[in-house]
C-alpha cells in the first residue's frame, strides 16, 4: 500500500480505493500532490505543481548567490505536509518551536523514512489500531538545529481513511518551548467547499452548521478543557453540489478529548490550507534535552460517494479501529437508569421497586445513578468521596437482587470532579485545579480536580478500585459535569501551558487503568449529556450518552447529526417520560442508538408497558445485525426540512429498519421515501402496509407514506425482511 520512488522522490499511499501522494521537493519540504480516488499513475505531477507564479529563490550567505529551486518550488503557495514558521510561508504552521534565543523560526526538512506494518500504538494517548494497515514514518530535521520531527501517516487496506500525527524531539542541549503542536496539515488545490461543523450547548448538542469556505481564516474550536457540547471535533468539507449519496466529501476527526482547533486558510492563490489538532490557545510545552512530544492522531476520510460514503467509513473505522472494549461485538443489554425517575431521592426499597418495574419493560442492565456515595443527597456535597452511603442504600442487596433476576448492575461515577463539601477536599484542597487563586468558579457546585497532578488520578483510582474489588459491577457511567475554567496547577508551577493537555492525559491514565484492570466492565462516557463525545473517549468507552435532551423536538436533530460522524452503536439513547411525544415515538427513536429507559417505571400504564416491551423485543432481535453492524443511510435530514428519515440495512441485506419522523404537523399529501442499500432482485416484506416488493421498487419508487395526516412528532417504524423464494 505504501511505496517510494527514489528517482522521482515520490511517496504513494494507495489501498486500491484512495490514493495519497507526497513529493520531496528540491528544498527538502514535503509537498502533498494528491489526495482522492486512487489513480493508475501518480508520477505525472508536474501540472499539479505548476501554479504559474514566480518560483522561490534562495539568497546564500555569505556567498551572495541568488539561486532558484530546480523544481520550481513556491514557498508561499506550495501544498505542503508541514509548513515552516517564521519564514515567507504565512499560511499557518502546525508545529512551532521557540528556542533559548526566543526565535520562533521552525523549519523542518526531509531526512529519511521507514515503512512498518500495522498502525502504531501511542503511549498515554488513545490511537487507531489494526493489522490491516501500513504506516509511513517520515523523519524531518530542523534546518539549523538538532530538532527532529516525525510525520506519521497510516493507511488502512479496507477503509478510505488516512491517520496522521506528528512528534517532536529535542536533540539540542538547551530547553525548547513547543508553542503549537497540531496533528495534521492538509493543503488542497481548490477551496470551493462548504465547511460543515456541529455547534451547540447543553441539551442541544451537535447542531448542523454549514458555511462556504471563505477567503482568510475560519476556525472551529473548543477551549473549554474538553471536546465540548459547544463544538464537536468532527467536521467535514463537501463540494457545493455534494449530497448524501454523491459528490466529494472529506471528513476529519481527532482521537482526543481536550481542546482542539480546526483551521482553514484561503489565501491569494486560492488553495485551501487546513491545520487541525490541539488548540494552541494557552498551550506551551517544555521540551528539555532528549524530551519528545506526541500529538494526538487525526483521522481523514475521503468519499467520492457523498456524505454517507464518508459517514459509513467513519462508522466502520470507529467500531473496528478505534474502540477497544473487548466485548464490543457482544450483545449489549437493554439499560434502565434510575436518574430521571428519582434523582438523589431514593432508598433501598424504592430502588428495588424500580428494578422490578424495569424488568417488566425488558431491562437487562440496571444502573444506579448519582446519589449512592458519601454525603450525596444533592449536588452540593459528596463528590470525591467514593464510598457507599450505607445509611441510604444497601448496595449489596440491590446488586444481589439484580443478579438473581438475571439483570446486570451498573453504577455512576464522576471521577474528575469534587465538591468543596467533601472529605477529600477538606483533606487535600491542593487537589483542586486552580487552588491558590483568589476565587474559584463553581459549576454545578463542584470544582475540577487537578488531573495534571499524577497524585490526583492515583487517589481517585485507589477509591474506585477498592469499590470495584468489593462490588461485582458490570457497567460504569463515567460522568463529567463541568468545563475547565482556572487552568492552573500547583503541581506545574512554571509550566501552566501544559495544564490543559495534562488534564486529558490524566483522564486517559485513569480510565485506561480501570479499563485494563477491569475489562469485564463496560464503561459509558457522559459529560453533561454529550459534552465529551469524541474518538478519544470511544477508545475506552463503547458508547457515550448522547444528550440530556430526550424530547424528540430536539433529539431527532441531535441523534441524526451525531450519526453523521459516529456509529449508532455508540450513541446512548433512552426513552424518558417527556410528554412532548408519545412513548412509542420516543422508543422508536431510541432504537436508533443504544436502547434504554430513564423514568419512574411505576407510573407506566399497561398499554405503555406493552408497547415498550414490543420495542425492546425489536432491539433484542435486530439491533446487532441491523443497527450496530449494519449500514446507515441518511434519507431525510431534519435540518433541511420538516421530516427525518434514517435507514439501517444488515450486512447481508436481508433486513432493514426505517425510521420516519416529522416535526410540525403535516396534512395529507404525497410522500414516497426512496430507500437505499437493498438488493434490487430480492423481495422484501414491509410492516408499513404488509406488502411485498422488490428492492428495486423500494429504491426507485419508495415507501408510500402518502395521503396521511401526521400530527407533530409522529413517526413510522418500518421493518423490511427478505422473502426467500420457495424451494
């Protein structure tokens, strides 16, 4: 898949579907000649490099020679893999190093390369994995100093994806400051794209936002200490005419959970310059002699088959090359969570009554949420004290009751947070991030623990591990209910520019250790809903709570938009007691995610219980083959109209689930929804009208939802199953 021609100085990454070509120019810079559908030949690159502007020249000191590069290298506009900083190229470098003289000039040139089988593992950082890959490691050296950089590119044999990252090593005998450390640069020869990103806030995560790429600088970023509800690290570029099923689309995501920045620059030559990685706001990393710094990995996906082509590649990549939960391919049980039913206000008998009622609606995993530990009767106290409050809950009795009924048991933690009213805070106030400031910002009455100090995650680990050794837990809900404000660590008195990144490394060290030492436990990520929904978390957690908003009024947008970049199998989705829509609509939407419940189950009517049981049976029968491992098609986008429609098709194309939902009330009219992904010559029975049609019919004519009045937030959940011919 990876080759190098020493005569033409051309690297080619080609998996038979996509191609990526990099040229070592006469100046020693790496030029990106091509990224897209594979080509038969990559050696005819002269026309790709000829921009019709004056070539760069060198003034050689002290000889005074004025020399042009033989291959016509043009510093200000050449499509590079790693632009220099502090020279004539002002588009924005992904790496910037400041040395002891104060100089910011950073100028990496080609030195050598190696090719290895597989995807490289990163120490302390989540990373892509898989044997179905080859990796190109290009070593570069700063032009005047012993500073080394590795550009690492991995291509997978079965996915249209490239994984990129940098590392920087200080080979000098002095201290260096790394003031920018992004994961990729991608220069494209055209800028006529739309940039799609996903903004939002709590309970309104991942709003679809599409803007044309304009001249100058555009940025999508988070500076909140986490990937955030305000901006998700998943973004994509689409040509203006691209649709769900056609056109060029380039998707990006970062295997990282902290501050990020996706930056585009379009200059006078109209090329598109992209840099992506750790947000450089308040970032400065000290490199002592011999130290190195590894950036997170960035994933780039290419599609010539529209947004869904990109989306489906990301889905497979996340499931197969990011997630590490050992039972990821095993059936995941129907979940019941206690939070919305009783919040902090419960005792053992109430929880046992919830368990009995939850079993009647098909629950197979019972989760006791916040309120079981310390002095935790509200959100004012207790965080940081991870010991069972035996006066409030007989946890052993609850767990035994679950297991006697064949139900798994789960528990809630928020390991990175602390209440000022807690034993841990009273014993170790210095464990709080920002401690020593005149005042601290409280959010939800809690402070952020200083996970940049290794002693702090070690302390939390000791408490969590003691609990997990004593109680047989099958599941952890790992919450994170505030953002970072005072990013000051007492453990790093002269390195405050490292705090944001070290907080993320501390998170990974703790969750990674828990996952390694308790591999039988499934961990679900959560952050005030979907505030840390990213590939870094999915490396450890096979699913993430998508949003605290479960009303279909907004949930259809949140869930649809999330699924553009993340597989349905990781989207935590529950049925709650919201009265905006009936239970069957909420249950149908929850099926297109990880199905579960969150309400007081004792208030359900017999009709509601019966309906939820039917949906639970659909989940148990079809989730694995159709939703989790199937192919998702986005048929109607809720941000583009009044209707949403998603379709999942099993890999063998024998079964399909279709969800149609509208927002505002609609009168009777013609509605034919064309399906995708079926076998044209196969016959399928559908539960909408009880008819059998060919796949060709469904894909060219469609499901007939015509001449029917739809109240607001109504839906149709339609199952298609293949009718086998009679022998």
